[in-house]
């Protein structure tokens, strides 16, 4: 086996591993739920799932999807982290801006996660799935239209009221300082003369389009996620909901439901212990609804019953998500390599806490990984260096035996035994390192902390491609050097291919985020130094042995 086959084998192994990783991520969830929810056929308004033991309730039509729906008055709320618009026609969140995150295309604008416009719909609704009680089509009223968190206040409450035939609903939104968590409380008062069995629902409604600024080269998951302690994380694709094949855990006493996209998510987080049922359904105009319904119990005449569910609308910051609800940190989808990716991100974040620059943290982490794998890399480079030393002898064997493949193979085996070379010695150490490399790839791609994080000079955002392609070109140059350090393949076609590979990889990396390219560039530079040192040492030892 010559160095050409070794390198091509390693590249093939990496490609196969990445395809396997993509296949594993595509096949999440791990196992089908024992009870499966299923969306209804197109054009029908399906019933909202009912909690075990509860009475059936039909979900009201979605505002905007129902004919004649008219927007109501806008109520605005501003905190230190959020700017929110609430529509009084339904009492739902129709727009949420994240004040500490900037838009991808317009850095002078805030990032908008929830929004209801002509081209995009992503809203959060809540109401009562009981006939005669207010729902997300009811008209609500509020004391005022503008709310702002006072400098010395820790929270602000916005109250909306609506009247139904069977009772009244007081909906209270609680916003807190330095928080992306919105507490949504529904207080139902029974105005009938007999007990009232009420169910509350909380849902997210979204179109199926990819979010603005999403990459087509490196697409990330955009869809529904449902978590329960029994089934863990289940991904529910929009397409599966639309065609009625979606499967997910239905009844549970724990868990949450979310719609996620690259870097951000919105999630309803019912508190543990309460019976709940998850649902995902197709609405008119191609919209998808995902949510949870919970029983409020029997409400006596003139009595009031309150139930609240927090809504998280914000970035996928792992430390923050972990403290909000069990399993919510899994929304950062590292896939089956999570056991490797989580420690890598932890080390990366600790380095950043010390140096204060994510680009520098990436460089230091790359050096640390290189040190950890130094023995394996050294074994690989030693094998390649020995292959380079015996390359002239291999060429003579090929000239001697010509097309006699069997004799050539036997002669090569004898040569490897004489020179004490393991043909696979350069490939196996690389295979061991592949999971770490792929896990770090996902860490750098999915970490919202790197979004709009500057490095130095022209790199203003490590999560976007290098605007001047300097890093990809430098990385291509390092690949040329690595090719030069390896023996030239005797076959002209192989030699040309080896020269083309750095150019192809450079063009491919034009579309990669600068943080990822920075990692590969630093890794290549370190590999060149290590490979050059080992090759030079072996060549000197071989020359000294020959002179003796």
C-alpha cells in the first residue's frame, strides 16, 4: 500500500463516517413511542388530542388560517432581553425580537424569532379547548397597549381578559429581567351553574420554510422536538406532520414540546408531574401546529382555576437550557456523538472564559486535541514516513513484476516485513480520531455563542464564511505542503489527483463558517510540523544506518 492509497483511504473513511453520522441524525428518534400521535389529512381541522380520562375537545381554527380572521390591537412589551407584540385577537404572541442577538443579514437589526407576516408565520398561542370558553380566536382586552420593564423592577405582568359563554379567562404574561422565559398563566372562572371540566392548550404554529440565513451547504435541523423522560428526544419533521405519518409520544406526565432552528428555539415547558398530551397537526395554508394540552380539572360554579406553562423563546445556550427543564439542553442537536461533543464544548467554553475570544479558544482547543492524540498521530506519520523511505524499492518491484499482481503483492508483503512496516499503521490512528473531529465540527457549527463572535482583523463573525476567503486559501496551501511531504505516487493519474485535492477542498471550505476553517487550518499547521519532524528523523536514521 503506497501513501496515495493511505490518504485516499483516510479521506474515504472520513466521508463514510460523516455519511453515517448524517444517517444517524436523520433516523432520530431512537425508537417509536408506544402511543403515536398522528396529524390529520390536509384541509381538515383535526381535534386537539385529549389527556387520558379527559373529555374530547375540538381545537378552534387557527387565526390567519381561518377565513375572515382579523388582526386585533397590538400590545407591546419591552424588557432588557425581549421586545414582544401580543395580538388582542386571540391573546397570542405574534412577534418576539431578541434584543441581545442581531439579525444575520442586517447586523443593525435585532433578530426576530417569532413573527407573523405575509411571508413567514411563527407564533405562540394558548387557550382553552373546551366549548364555551375563550380560545386563541377570542377577543381579549387589556388595560393599556404599551408595557416596559422599569429599571429597578425584576418583572412585569401583562393581563388580558376574554369572556366566553361558559366562563371568563384571565391570561397573564409574566416577563422577567435577564430572561427569555415567559410565564403564561390561564385563570378560568366558571360562570355556569354546574361544574365545568376545562382543558388548556399551548401550541406553536409555524410555516414549513427554512429560517432566514440558513445554510444550504450545511443544513441543520428545522422542525419539531418532543421530549419525555421515557422516550427521550423525538424529532417530528414538518413533512411527516403534513402527510400524516408523524409519530411521537402522546400521553406523559413530564416533558416539553418545541420548534427548533439553527441557534434558536421556542418551547412550551409544562412543569413536571402534570398530566399532558402532545400533538402535532397540519393546518390550512401549509402551517404546522405543535403543542401540548393539559387538564385543569373540574371547576365548581363561580370558582376560579389557574394553570401556567412557561414559554422559552431564545437562543440555544446549553448552560441556560439545562437549568430550565430536564432534557432541554438536547435541543442542541449533537446527534449520537453527543458523548464526545458535550465535553469538547465544555472545554471550549472554559478556555473562552479565560481568554475572552472564541477564535483564540478554538486555536487553543485544537492544540490540546493535537496533544491528546499526539501518540496516535505520531504512529500514523511514522508509518507514512517509512512508506516514503521505501517508495523507491516499491517502484522497482512494480517495474520488475509488471502486471503480475500476485507476485507483486507477495513481494510487497516481504518488503514490509523486512522494513518492519505495517501498511495500515498510518490509517488506523486516523480512524480513531475521526469521531472527535466530527464531534468538534458539530460543536463549532451549532454553538450559538459563536454567532456574531469576532476573531481578529477581517473575521467579524466566526459563524459565517470568511468574506475574503483568506482562511480557506491558507488551508488549501497547508494541504499542498502536506502533499509535498508525502511521496509522489508513481502513477501519473494518482499524482494529478493528489494535486487537485487541496484545490477542491479549498473551494469546498469557502462555504464553511470561519470558525470551522480556523480549526482545520490550525490542525493542518500542527500536523505539518509533526509530520516534517518525524519524516526528517526517520530519513536521518535510515541514512545513518545505510552509511554504517
